[in-house]
């Protein structure tokens, strides 16, 4: 079973920051937080991952709370092409996929 | 970089036939490849993990005689669905990882939609 909890869906206005929350209260010390997204009928796309520190790359920022029990993925300037299902995954061996959050970017 | 392709993208076959799906890493050496299955509106389910030159490790409940996986080179893995039946209709996705990257930083192919009539 997935070890994360995400809201099933979210809306965001185009051009605004999209903040996607994820709860992982049972995370253990050596488990990373990974984020992927899947656009309809395509393979998933890796976004970012982190252990303790906040991370940023060209796609997004990942904010992990100090107790590591939750995290937030931030898409700084959402575009219509960011509409997808976003998966937050906590594992150190293999990816276990939950239901994700369906993010809809609205014009 | 880190592009993974799959072929075919879509296949329709008759019940009882076998179907082969290819997964290729185009610009890197894939030390480990993964095969997933995804039913409509459901999340991905890992089927098996394969390392180049060795036998695949199958997840519980996945029949290894039905879903044959071959990872013969560092750039190619194949999944053969043998004696396919309508319940095997699904979206099959492969992914790959390589040395120097986190094991779970996987690069995914575009998927293959299998429909068994």
C-alpha cells in the first residue's frame, strides 16, 4: 500500500503557483520523497526527490517539513501543460504508486 | 537526455496470441528496467524488475510464465504477454534507471496500450 496521502484533486489558475501537499506521517529515516506526474495516457515523468532538505530544479521545488511527515511540491508558474496527476511516493526500495492528485490548471 | 521509448505504442490482438513489447533506453545505459501495468483510472502497479543479463524479479501475484521479461542488453528489455486474454488488456509502461542516479529516479517510456479481443 502507498504510504502517502494526497488530495484527490486540485485546481490552479494559469500563471499562479500550484502547491500540492502530501502527508507521509510514517516515513522512516532512510526513505526519500519522490514526486512524479502523469499526463493523460502517457508514461509518468520524474519531477524531483528529496530526503530532508528542500530541493529545487528546473521543474519544481520540494519543501519537506522538519519532522519529514509532510511535503509540498511547488510548481512556481503553472501552465495548462502542467495539468496531470501528480504522485507523491515515499520509498527507499521501489516506487509504490497511490492515487495521486489530479491537478487541473485553468486559464 | 534519459529518453525511453516503447514499441508498439498500441496493439490489438486476438485472445490466445502472444504479444511482445519492446522498451529501449535511447541515450543511456539502463542497468535496471521496470515493467508496470496500469488499468483505466488506476495507479501504476509494478510487475517486475530486471537487471541486464539476469532473470527478472516478479512482484507477488504476477505470473512469470505469462509475462516473460528479457533484459538482454543495457538498452533493451522486452515484455512478452503469452496467450493473452481480454483481462490482460491494459496500459503497459516500462521505466529505466542507470548507475549514478537514485534507484527510484526512473525514466519512463510512453506506454503501450494492449487490447485483447
